[in-house]
């Protein structure tokens, strides 16, 4: 689903759990959070993503880079399969690499596959990604709390924030999973709330928040209810 020039969204609409995926196009094709291969309901999450990408004229083979907001299997499990098909690079924050192993007992065997196969080639750090001339600008913001290596992606030109499991519409990510911490999450949310010029918030699950005023109010409500 095309949101704007250079930005497509694939919000998950199944019964079981999976993340929302996003595609940034331009000189480089960047897939953010490819999600599960299958989820706990046996839904074929990756097949669904492939079908929806193809409806918009894209294929996995075109993907140059897979950006992971964090290392949980509902966001990264399909990364290894796509990497194999496309030769894409996989980027994750270093602090979430051990989380992939630890999370196994929380998410069952699906996480085991992700653990075995996911090997990031790039470690994400706070700051602008260097994607080369003509590529859409993407800034990495380290936002630990849901997991130690959670990051958000800011697209400054498009005024879009892709927030993973740090911030949702009217809610926040869990802090009770391995490496999670509520106080740290609060500080990360403060960091995001201070960003100027975000007109569209695209979370890792559930709905979007659109309009600068609604994004600002969403942060205010979250701070009021959770911290
Ligand atoms: Zn998560
Ligand atoms: Zn998630």
C-alpha cells in the first residue's frame, strides 16, 4: 500500500501476531521489519508480504537492505530468507544480537529458526545511514527499553517516524521481555517526543498516527498513562 512517494506500508491484518512491514524506495530499496515467516496461528506471513509487495510492483529480489527495528522474531524471522533470495544486507543494533537467542523461550520454535539463521552484516548505530547518492534519507535513533537494541527510523524528508515496538497508537512496547526496562523505555519515548516535524507515526503493530498534532498528542497521552 503506497503511503507517499518512496514509502509503502504493509500493516499486518491477520489473526495471529506479526509486525507491520514498511518499504522505502528510491535509489535503494529498503525493507523495514520483514516479520514472521509463519506465526503462532500458522498464518503464512512472509507469503502474504510477498503477495502484497507484488501488488505494488515489488519483489523480494529487489531488496537491497533489510532494516530491523529490533531482534524479536515477529520482526526479523523472515530476514534470513529474504537475504538469501536478494543478497540484501541485514542491519540490526548490536545490542539485540544476544536477544535473538534469549527470546526463544518466550516465542517457541519459530524463534529458534531466526536464531540459527539471522546474521546481521551491518550493526546499526545512532545517526544517518549512508545509503549513497539519491537514496531516501534514513536516520537511526537508538531507543532501548522494549529491548536493548531497539531503534526507530526517522525519514526526515518525508516527516515519518517508524517506531517499531517502542511506541504505538495509544500504547507502548512491553518492557518485561529479556533486556527490557521500563525506565529506559520512558527515556527513549522522551527522546522521540522531542523530535520536531513528525507528521506520520508508523508503529510496528496496529494503526498509524497521522498529522503532526495527533502525533504530539499521542506522545502526551502515553506519557500521562504509562509514566
Ligand atoms: Zn518486540
Ligand atoms: Zn513486535
